């Protein structure tokens, strides 16, 4: 139903109701800089920014939506707290003149 092509996930056909795509993304480095990426389709997109390195990245999609799930590793000693932040920015692309 979909395949990876370089830095793209390409759908081979439109998903039918009830179908989904679930893929583990392997092509990234575990650095803070790699926790900044974008996903786009024809009309919309999202940019994701995190302040900890990604330890696992999974892409999930249904017919009308998609979502990256970025996991991070935290070490929290007893009695301590740790803070982290992941921001999502959603956008609609401008229509281009024909």
C-alpha cells in the first residue's frame, strides 16, 4: 500500500476504509537535530520539533490522517524530575496558480 523512497513515504494507491499503514523509520541519527522534521501531503503538513534525541520513530496512517510517533529515552532517578518538550506546528499549503 505504501513504500519508502529516500526521505519520502509514497502511497501506491489510496487507502480503503479500515486500512492502515504502520512503518518503523530506520533512517535517522539519534541526535537532537534529528528531532526536527516535517511531514507533508498535497494540501497540509506538520513540523515536529523535540529537545531530546529520537530512539524510535514510527509512522502510522489511516485513510484520512497520518502521524509520526517519535519515542525518546529518559533516565529519571528516584525523587527527581525531568522535563522535555515536543512541539507540533500544523499548516495548510498555499494554493498555486494553474
